[in-house]
């Protein structure tokens, strides 16, 4: 029997992706809490919503410009890949166990999609009390009412369920499958055999991420300023 291939730490998650992940988690929690509190906290709800917008805009660009495993192409799986993963297969070059697995990718796509929808509906919503989205004046009352209902009721509940399912899946892998998905999202590395694809995470990549983040923040700030334009 041939010996097991030696493993070494391989950079999977670049620093910009890790910062995005944890900032998004904290911002979404703050947004949900402030929305539940209501009243004066709604000022922060809107601000945090704009931060989520900036983070999503950054991730959209970083999904094409980021490190290998952060790119959308690295976790864009079809039904056959999902079925193969559920059968216990590791995929080409073991890629199902590097980065996002096919099932994990579905969770990520779902979270990003519903977050984008929540932000979009929040931007045009009007609670008919004291809070109006910055883009509300560009849509009809009917569209604004539909967006408000979705944002405050259906979308919020779906988003919370998706977030809980995401955390539950991470804990399941940690406790039942002995796979720590949290640590690599903190320090970026995963022990893998030689030859595994490494995500670029050097000074140039980080400077590029900083410029993209600045542009995303400027876009969110501009959209927020339309509320008083």
C-alpha cells in the first residue's frame, strides 16, 4: 500500500474573503436585531442595511477577481455534483472537500441571493410610520407596499431560517464528521496534499480588494444619500 500523501497548510480563503464573511455575519445580526427593536434603532437598521449592500457589491466583484476558491466558478456546482457529493464522492482532485462543498455552495448561494433580495426590498420599502428606503420615491406605492411586506415578514423569516441552517450545517460537520470549517475561515489555511490549488492572497490581491471595497462603500453611500436628495 502506498503511503498517504503528505499534507501541508494551503491557503484556501484569502484575507478579503475572510473579512467579508465575518463582517457580513456581524452586520446581518445587527440589522436583524435593530429591525426587531424598531423605533430609534431603525436608523441603525438602515445604516447596517447599506453596509450589507456594500459587502454584497464587494463580493460580487470578488467572486471574479478573488483567490481561486473564492471565485464563483469554484463553487458553481450542478445537480450531478450535488448527487455525487451526497453519495460520498470527493469530486475531481478532492475539490468537494476544499472550499465550499456542493451542498455548502447551495447554502451560500441561497444566503447571498436572499440577502440581496432583502437589501433590494429594504431600499424601496416604506413602513408608513417613520422609515422609508432611500429608493422608495422611484417606485409606485403598490411596489413599495409589496416590498415592505416581503422585507419585514416573509424575507426576514426566510433569511433567519437560512442563517440558522448554515450555522447548523457547520456545527454538524464539526461534531459528526470531524471537519472543522470554522478554523480555515479564521486563518485561511487547510491541510491538503501537495498539488492542491492555492488561493492567491498577496499584497497585490489585498490592495485590489481594498480598492474594490472602497468603490462598493462609495456606491452604498451614494444610494443612501438619495434619501435626502
